[in-house]
C-alpha cells in the first residue's frame, strides 16, 4: 500500500496525478448504502456488525472509484467505549441519554481500551482483506475537543455554549476530560493501524467555534499529542473552521492538513508550506449542473496546482447530492491531472 497514489501523496511524495476521495463517501447518497442500512435497521447495528460495515466501506470504491476507502464507523464510538452511551436518532443525529455535567460524572468514565472497540478493528481487518490491495484504507477518530463537545452537550448544537462554558468556568476539569479522550484516542488509532489502516484522519468538526487562544489550549494541544504519539503512518488533520490556526498547524506532526471551503487556497499554501493540503470544494457546488461541477472542480485543482494536494470536499457530502455529480467531480479530478502529466 506504500506505493498507492493516495499513500504516496499523503506522505508528501510526487504522484502521477492528484488522488481523490470524499468525506462521507460511505453513506446516504448511495442507494446501495440505504439498502444495507435498512437491513441493519439502525445505524449502530451497522457500525457494530463488521461484515456490514465492511460492505458499505467498499461501496464507494466500487461505485465511485475513489482512490481511498474510509472505514465506516463514527467518531462517537470513543465516548461510548469510555462509558457514555450514544443513540443515533433517525433524521436528528446523535443523542447521549446521559451527558457529562460536572467533575463527579468522570467517575463513570474510563480510558477506553482498543478491545472495547474490537468491532471497528474487525471491520478494518475484514475490509482490508476484501480490498485486496485495490486502494488504501483510512482509519479515523474525532479530535478530543469535538468529542468533548458532544459529551458535554449530549447532542449537536448551534453554539456549543455548554461545552464552551466548561472551558471558561472549569478549565482544570476540561483538561482532565480532554486528557482521558486523548489517551483513549491514541490507543484506538494505534489499534486501527495494527488492524490495517494505512492513513488516519482526525476530524475536528467543531474547531471553528473556539476563539484562537482557546483553540490552541483546548484543542490543538491534544491533536498535537495524538500526532506525536503516532509515527506509524501519515496523518491528516481536518479542523473545520480553524482558519486562524493554519500557521500553527504547519508545525504540527502531521503530513496532511484538510481545508474547508472558507479557507483560501493560495493563502493556505503560504501559511502551510510544509504540508500536503486536502480539500476543499464546497459540497454545495455538487448541486450544480455537470458543467458547473466540472468548472468548479477545475478551478479548485488549478488553485492547488498538480502536487502536494489530495482532492476532496471542504466537509462531508450532503445526503441529497446526486451520485452522478459526485462521479463527475471524481472523473474531473482524474482527467484534469492526466492532461497535465
Ligand atoms: O464515509 C465516511 O466518511 C465514513 C463514515 C463516517 C460517518 N461519520 C458515518 C455516518 C465518518 C468519518 C463520520 C464522522 C463523524 N461523525 C463526524 C466528523 C465528520 C463531520 O461530518 O464533521 C461527526 C461530527 C460525526 C457525528 C455524527 N454522526 C453526526 C452529527 C451525525 C448526524 C448527521 C448526519 O449526517 O446524519 C452522524 C450520523 C452518521 N455518521 C451518518 C453516517 C453515514 C448518517 C446516519 C445514517 O445513515 O442514518
């Protein structure tokens, strides 16, 4: 797998063309996914059944012909393994029946051991076997700050003000919980790599709601700790909305930095000269016509240039995106670069 286009690019090496994959490529845009999802009845059953998780992981490789697979799971398996159960409510998203409200609640939590997430590791081993070297496999975890936010809020939020309140009013407790999540995540990601993950991505979906000084203290510090602890494979850090932290991210121990669509490409190159960049087409650009998709994709590719780039969206695919437009995006990336070679 070291020789694959995607791993080469993620390691900072030159490639014959830009590799492409999409965040949330395994999911509701594919009728084939919805079928398996119906069969499994609920989301967690799908995540916890390695055969089904492997099947939906492979679907985008087969149907969309992306250059990498990403293991089908969720970032919320970590709080669950630590002792905080979550439910996935239909059309609503994740909900934690019990949430963390004070230092007393830490008594019910522990640092997760990888054995508690054996179902993910089994799904990874099975997927690797079925991929049979076709494309590499991405493992992933949430950044400690994003996981912390869900554990405190108990669900998604527009402002995440309860989680932010904790940082201001109980910083010592916040650090204690962030440390526990970080330790759990390091063990978990290392186990994913042992099971066969070729590259890992850290998702900091709620990076953008923090002020820069808080982001540094309560998020970047922990992402850095994870990156420092994992020399085994290339690491991608995607911190949605953290445009203010790009200069700091350039010194972090990761090979790739993911950009969202708010982050200017030329400006990001200047702030992150030592990193491979991943991204960053607005997922809404895929609502346009095929011509629109081609034009926007080429514009993005030209702005990044032919090297040190992994093509992706600036965040996950929206479920109502047409498969044909996703294919158009992928084909454009593959062809545009071939013309240049
Ligand atoms: O294809 C892939 O990207 C791999 C699978 C994947 C899922 N979740 C499956 C999923 C990945 C990488 C994630 C990560 C994840 N989960 C993040 C970080 C990335 C991001 O989007 O910012 C976050 C914040 C979560 C938490 C989560 N899971 C939310 C907020 C939701 C509800 C929103 C939604 O899209 O419905 C989920 C559910 C979820 N995770 C779905 C999928 C395919 C949809 C549920 C379904 O099939 O019914």
